[in-house]
C-alpha cells in the first residue's frame, strides 16, 4: 500500500496513485477489460476519491484506461485495427529512436543491454509474464534513452502503456520458451555500427508478436 496520505499536498497523492497504476498497466499486471472502481482504488492506496479520480482521469487521457458512457472504468480491449495502428507506431518511432541512439552506443550501453537480456531470458524460463514484459521494455528504454529524444520516447511510452494488457494476453498465447531472437540481432548491429541491420532488427522485434494477435 502507498502511504499517499502522508503527503501534505493532494497532487502528490494522485501522482503516487497514477504512477503505480500506470506501471501495472504498462507491464501487463492487469488483463484486457479489467474493471476498476474509484472506491477500490481509494481503499487500496489509502486516498480519498479526489486523487483516485484524478489519477484515473490522467490514465484515460493517455489511453491506458477506457471510460464507458455508463461511467465504467476498465483497461482497454483493443480491436485488431487498433493493435495494427499501435504496432505501426512502434515500428516508426522505435526504429527512429534506435537509429538516433546508434552513434552514442558505447560498450557500456551494449554491456548493459546484454545484462538486461539475461534477465529477459530468466523471466522466460520462470514463465513470469509481468517480469518478462518489464525487462523487455527496460531493454528497449535503455537503448532509446541514448537517442536523447525525450519527446519521441514519451510518445513511445504512451504506446507501450496502451498495449500493456494486450501484451500480457499475447505472452500467454506465445508460450515463449526462449528470449526474443531479435534482441541478439539488435546488440550485434550496435556492436558493428550497422544502422540498416539495427533498423531491421528493431522493426522486426516490435511488430512480430503483435502481428500474431491479428492473424
């Protein structure tokens, strides 16, 4: 439980709730279509209805939560068209971020990506879906931070946020037994300074799984 009431300011309270819920949704801790209530959020985080409502409002605005005409709040259940749209956004933006990161891809970064990829492999072995999604996104975020393009990365994280519950569903369908093959290709391209190879590996990595959902 977050001790949000220990803060002297209401904005700090709703920000704590917002960040905690955002992390859960992005990392697949919540299933597609899972309902939330302001009362339940307030009870869990020990806050009043006002910060709970503000946190939900922000997440609805980001597309992380869906608000129905009847007032029901839930995680989104994405249509095939929506999945394809978000996959296309990932392919466009993440390829560009990787390309911009390449000139700054020193060995310390490559070593860090290899270490994260070992964690990805460990999560796969454990069949830990949330751990897998979390470490997989950490792999991509670590690379993209080197692009020094914060506005572009912020948009990508919003896409990840909208896809979180769907990625959890995809993980269950894949029944993956080994870490993503394309991560190794990404690392190899970074080592070689191979921009075309890097762009292809990133594009393949971020779209291959999502295509399975709409096939």
